[in-house]
């Protein structure tokens, strides 16, 4: 038995012990080099896996060796590997999440750890016993590390099986805590919104001078942003950098933005590709979650210093995401 087989057996057992799967439910896989994937077999009980319950497949889902057939969700796993940088995928059936999904369109965590590790987790419609149209699942997993299948379970993508397991476990715990608290349960499902509402021909070119000017005006006209900025003594400079070279620096003095310039000389420099900035300004990806996942990078400055101004910056990004971009 090799190390990868041991890993699948171990994390299958842990999923069962944490009651994230039961019976013969769920499946998990891991990349086995560039051209192959090791995945659990059909009807394999994750809590009691043995080497013969694991199937090595190529990227078309064909078993490399004769024997058992791979999981019925193999197509889903392979779709995730094709379009993301995931190294491991876990599909589980967490009971609290499953029940929650029946009446909600998404899950919005409340605690900081859950919010910036998981982000707002989408609930994807599921009307077949297996995922026959994985495109919607993959689309969400490109933006966040875990997604909920309505009435079915979860799919988590990680850099390894341990990370995918921890994401699954954290989501189940987050849903459980909110459902136990009346206020939390009410806040757990935000109202449905058109995520592409801030995208259109009438919007600003992403991170153009006009876009930055609109962002500055929107923040300075907001009483909540100004109050949080004043209370926290927000005095610094922040550069937003796009991957193709566009860099804009805003100056903050005593909680107000006093000006901006085209430069990359801010005390704090946050950079990311156009794809991720666009997802943020179209409200498809939370900026703090993007930083947690490495989609945005803090090129200059220290996160603990930036965190002292969390409230005004959180408010600013909330406002900025209402400005249409094209």
C-alpha cells in the first residue's frame, strides 16, 4: 500500500468518524501525477476503505488496471481537476448542510474564520442522483473552495485531502452553530441577488481612472465609512494593482480618502489578476476571502497592520462593489 492509498483510507475514515458521511455515501480522490487520479470505487464505504476500494483512472475516467469501477461521481472529480488547481476533492454528505440546503440559495457564515475561509457558499441545484452537469459546481469552485449541492451534500477542493476535509468539517460546524442560534439562522441565508448586476456596457472600465474616482466619491459620501475611518484613525495609503500593470494608490487621512494617483507606492499594495478583481467588483468573490485563498496578494505591508482598519476597509469594499464595471 503506497502513501496516497493510505491518505485516502485515512481521510475516508475521518469523514465517517465525524459523521460527514454515512453508509456507502460520499467519495474522495487525489491527483496521482499529471495524468492520473486515484478515486474511491463505486459503493465503497469511506469509513472502512481498503486498497482494493481505490481505483486509479486516467483523465478520461478510464481505470488504468482491470478490476472495480470508479465512483459514479468520477466525472465531477475530473471536471474539478481540469478547470481548477485542486489536488484533492472530497464529496461528502454532511447532514446539517444537507438539511440547510433544502430551503436556502446560499450560506453566509458569521464568524471571521468561517467567513474568510469559506466565504459565501453557493447552493447549486441538484436533481439527479449523481452530478451530471458539473459545470455549475466547477464555476463556483474556481471562486471559493467548497460548494453545496442542494439536497445532496458538499464538494470541497483543496491542495490536499487534509485541506478538503477541514473545509467540509468547518462548513458543517458553521451551519450547525447558526441553526442553533435564532439570529444566526436568520442571517445564514442572504437574499437572492443578481451577481452580474454590476456588469454591463454602462459600467466603468475595471480599475480605470474613472472607476477609481467613482470608488473614492462613493466612500467619501458614506457616513458609515467615515465614522469607522475616524474611530480607527485610518491614515495610510493603499495601492490596488491589476496584473497587467495598472496601479492606483489612494491616500487616507483621518478616515477620509484625500486623493488618488496612478502609482504603486502605497504603504499597502494589494495585487491580483483582472479575473479576480472582476469577480470581486461583481460581488462574486469576497475580497478578504480572495486574500485568504491567495487570489489577491499583499505585495507590500503587513496583514496585522492592515487588520486594524478592518471596519472602514470592509465598508469601502462593500460600497465599491455596487459600482458597475464592464
